C-alpha cells in the first residue's frame, strides 16, 4: 500500500468503523425487538407452546430439520408444517407418535421419541405457533418448505 | 522457539488434531446417512452424528485458537506466559469437558442428557451448534476466561504489538458473544435473533480478527517482511471485516419474522463481506512476493497462502452467492447453505489453525522446519484435503441448485423427501470426496512422524 495511507489511518478506520457499526447494530436491534410483537405471533405464545419449545430443544429436532430455514438439511422444513399438514395438530401428533422404532429399511426415518400425549400436544402447538410467525414475503416460498 | 512457555501450544494442537479426526469420521458417517438413510439407525441417528460433527469442530477450533495464542503471545509480548500452569490446568479441564460432552451425545439419548445435566434450571440446549449441556457451556466460559486472563496479563505486562492486541480483542469478543448462548427466550423469533449474536458475530465477526492476526504473525515469520507493512494490512482487513460483518448479521434476519428493512441492510452489508477476505488474499500473496528470506518451512507458507485463498472462496464467494435477499428467498436452508458452510469453515478457520500448527510444531520439536519428506507429505495432505473440500462444496452446490429448483422454484414444487432422492447422486459424490478428505487427514498426521533428510537453510 502507498505511503500516503498510513498505519494510523488504517487503525482509525478500524476503531471508528467498528464502534460506529456496532452502535448501529445495537440501535437496529432495539428497533427490531420493539417491533417484533407485530410479527412474532407472541399473542399465541402460551405456556403449552413454551413447553413444546423445550421439547423441541431437548429432543434435538434441529439436528435433522430446519425451522424457518435454520437447522440441519436432512429432514423437511417445519416452520410451515402446520399448514402443510392441512392445519391439523392431530396429523402432526400422529406422525410423530407412529414412527417405527427400528426405522424404515433403506430410508431416512425419524426416531421414535416415546412422547406422552400431553407432550405431543405441546410440541404440535409449538409448531402451530411457529407457523403463525409472520415472515417477510411469507417465507417459505411454497407449501413444500 | 524463543520462550519455553510457548511449548504449551503443543498439547493444545495434539488435542485439536485428534478431535479433528473424530469430526471427519462422523462427517463421513453423516454423508453416508444422506444416501443410506438407515445406516446405523436407530443406534446413531443423524441428529446425534451431526451434533458430534459440528461440536467437535467447534471444540477443536477453540483448542487450535488457544494453542495458537499460547504460542504467539509470549513471543510477541517478549516475555514468558503469565501462568504456564494455568494454561496446562485449563487444557485438561477443557479436554475433559469436551470429551464428556461428546460421550454424552453418543451414549445417552439427548433428552436424557438434558435431564442428567439439569437443563431445566437454565435451558440452553437443543439449538443448532449450541447443543452443549448448560454445564458444559459454563465450563467453556470458565476456560475461556482463564485463558483470557492468562494471555491478557502476558500482553499487558509485555510488549504490545498490533498482532497480539488484535488477537486479544478477537478472543475477548469470542468470550463476550458466547454469553448470548445463555439467553434462550420462549419467543422463537427473539431466540433466533440473538442466537445469531453468537453464531454470526463469531464466524463473520470476531473470529476474523483472530484469523487475520494469526495469519499476519505467520507471514511476518516466514517472509521477514517489515512489521509496519503487515500491521497496516491487518488494520485495514479487520476494519473491513467489522464494517461489513456487523450489519452483515442482517442477512440472517430476512425470513425469521424480523422487520423487512433487514432485507436491504443485510443484503448490502453482507455483499461487502467478501472484501476483507479478498484483502487477506492480496495481503498474503503480496508479502510472500516481497519476502526478504526463503523460510525453510515451505509447508507453512503453502498453508498461509492456502487459507487466504480458500477463505475468500468459501466465506467470500460462496457466501455472496446466496446472500442477497431475492436469491436467499429461494436458497435459505438448502444444500447451498451446507456447501458454503463447509468451504468457509475449512478455508478460514481450519486452515488458519493448520497454518499455525505447520509453522510452530517443528519449532516446538526443536527444528527450524520439518524434514524434506515430512514437508512433502504435509503438502500432499494440503492438496488432498483442499481439493476434496472444493469438490464437497461443488457437489453440495450442485445438489442445492437442483433442490432449489425442484422444491422452491419450479411451477410444480415437489416434497422435500422426493427431491432428496432425486439428488442422491450428488450426495454419493460428496461422500467419495469426504473419504478422500479423510485420507488426506491421515496423511497429514503421518507427516509428523515421517523421517527424511533435514532441510538446509541459511542462518539469518
């Protein structure tokens, strides 16, 4: 680099740029958090949904599935599974409940998690709640997720 | 090696390489499960294998970063490490915590692990990459704080250079942003939003500071180029990394229920994210061309140039490929993401750690550079691993393009699993490339034990 551009100038760009853009990020974060109630479906965030989220977590569902596009890419997107299953929590529960313990020969299959009916309901309600989050452009692009 | 305490890095590097082997073994298992869905089912379901694969990566890179810092900091600071004993104790604690966590994933169902580790008290488990039990996360915080104290005291009471201060800043950032892993609100949008404060602000933020400073250090050592020149480059690279990367976080906020303005902010700033990586490439080739000496450790020079190029391709080019919101609308959460993830992690963070190991390991073993045969084998392993990673990325990209078309873009979108079967050929080829990577890794390890003619060099 040319001598007219000194190390001091580079250092100032680093400190100035980092501090400035970090402050902008914080500002936008505050704005985002404030405006979330318009889109985040928090009016339907019941205790049952919260329990469902915990079940989602402790069974490591994200280890195979994506949820709103984030997670593993081994199994279908579940952010819109409630819509895909005909807006039926019963269908979601039945799917999870009747997974064969030893899987399906030659194919990917979901483990049998042995959830109770109460847990199944909570998990299904959680997935229904996530489906209710208003994503931009109504992502995913279509019902297949 | 100028200071005895630099030698502590060796145990960190050995652990890092051992865990790296585990990561790749589990990677090849996953790759097979993609095409043989019932492989090892139900004993080792995909989610467990993936968790082991990604968590081993994180743990061994942290070992690599800490080892690199323990080697670099005393020399840059011109004094012995503040407390070699603390570094040794923390090594064993971290290794124990890491191995126990991985065994926990493998030996008991994840829900049972959550129960045993009392996840209910402070639920943090079950989020991608942050699957570690809360107790492990606390362990990571303790180890990293002790590490920061150790290198911080060394730097503050020694010589402060741009390199060691930037490295320290990166490590402090790593620790600070990891604290967001303890925040797990019930609100899924909030959860996802702040989850990225760990994941994005690590790999597209403060880790770039760590990477750039390690690269700068090795380049000074192997080229003898004036420190002033290197430091100017370093500042401008990390300036661009943060200027683009901080608001670049927005490219994760397109479709998770966050405001629409993120589509513009995320697209514009993340489109700038390749710039710091491109500058690293320019920087590396520039200083190697202007070198004042021919360092006998040719392998280290190759790794240094390689990491700059591959980080630019993986993080820069493959990141840009799907970072603009209108494109990402279709590609979000597909094999395109997987393709990018693989080459970016390998090019930027795996390779920079291997660069440090390549440079420092011979010095810690009392040589200036590894013998001729060992270096030759190491360079072969460089090419095997790097080229197979290029192919893994290309095959996943191919799979991703077809997946996006069939599942997201065509007039008659097909279900996920139907599409997965149609792209199985790409997965088979990815698996073959993965096995070649594993062979490259075996060769890499063998190179440390290969005997041969000592390198000749002119004493400076």
